[in-house]
């Protein structure tokens, strides 16, 4: 089994944003009474399916993240933001406020302005090929052209949540996606097929 240091190295590795397989491997027959191991698994769950705000809500159940871990979790959160906002202009202030990033940015940058820290992170992510953005310094905002990385999808048949709740991660939930797809098929596609069949 991989060591806790090895797990943390994988979590904090730049350019990697998918951890579901690691999480499933850790939980597959490797239950441990070690509280630090449990906190480590909880932290991997947050990195796999959650965002920085989920870490704040569940920090007592997770390992205490230092600057490298906070930086990586903020970048994972920004991947989530970009995933759902392709083709949209986002203000730095809104991204910081909606995702509760102020505390993280303060820890990362000290006296540096939050916008500068956020901009640096976005540029790093663009340089690593995770996102394609256009930054507008005049309006303190950025346009999300494309997100090249998707976060992990949660499937309850493969993993049972420990600290998160399915309501926390509906945008990454396989059952939720199935439900939306089923509704779309029954309200849009099936009626269109029936209408076309009736015209023949």
C-alpha cells in the first residue's frame, strides 16, 4: 500500500486533478484504525469530488493543509469553476466570494492583492494546459474559453462518501447526471420522435 507521504505527493502534483482511482484503491479493503490515515482518505475525497469550500466545512475531518496543499485545492476549485463556465466572463471578486477563497488566498499570498494571486494561479493553469482563458485587467475578470480538464465524477456504486454529501457535489454525481439525461430524453427527445413518427 502507498504511504501517506506518497498519497500527499500525488495530491499536490501539479497538473493532476483526478483522484477517484486513488480514492477507490485506498478504500478497497484497506480500512485502518489509524486516525491520520482516515483523515488522509477524507482529504483525498475532498480533492476528488469537492472544492475548497468543502474543505473549510470539513477541515476537522481532514489533514491540515499547508500552503502547497491549499494552493492545489484552490486550483482544483478553479478547474471546477472553469468546467461550468466555459464561454462566460467571470469577475475575480465573484469567483473569490462564491467559492470562499479569501482565506486560502490570504494564506498563499500574505499582503499580495487577492486578484494578483488568483491571476497568477489562472496563468499557471493555462500554462500547464488545463484551461484556456483571457484575462481582462481593466475589469478584473477573465473569460473562460475552454476547460481541458474535467474533475472526477462521483459514482455511489464505486465509492461511499465519508465527509461530503451527495448534495454537495450534484454537478459531479453520476446518478444526478443519469436523472437529468432521463428527464431530457422524456421531455425533449421522445416527444420529438413521436411527433416525427406521426407525420409519416
